[in-house]
C-alpha cells in the first residue's frame, strides 16, 4: 500500500536499547505508536533528560536521528509498538 513512511517496524514485548535512527533525516519526525494491554512502558529520551509515560494508545513524533531514545523494561503487560 502507498505510505509516506520509508519503513515500518513492529516490535512486540521487547525492550528497545537507546539508539538513534541512522536511516532517518534530521529534519523528519518518526511516528511511534504504543499498543498492547495493561503495561506501564516509558519512552526514555536521555538527550532531553526526559522519561515520558508511554501507555497503550500513545502516539509520539520525535526526530529519531537527532534524539537518542529507548524503551526500558516495563514490567507486566503486553506491549506492541509500531515505528
């Protein structure tokens, strides 16, 4: 199907180590979507010194090439992320 995104990744029940998105452009935002059930995931943005609540239904746009980001261990619940 046609998409404005250059790639789509589905991550299920995995921690995501801190990283930058090397294939992205610095001026383009990446869309991150948190899905699943009963989880207390946190989006960690160490470059900003921020940890944002990332419960199911959350959508976040970040400059993934510029900002380091990751999802640490979240405890119980099923987590699905689309990036």
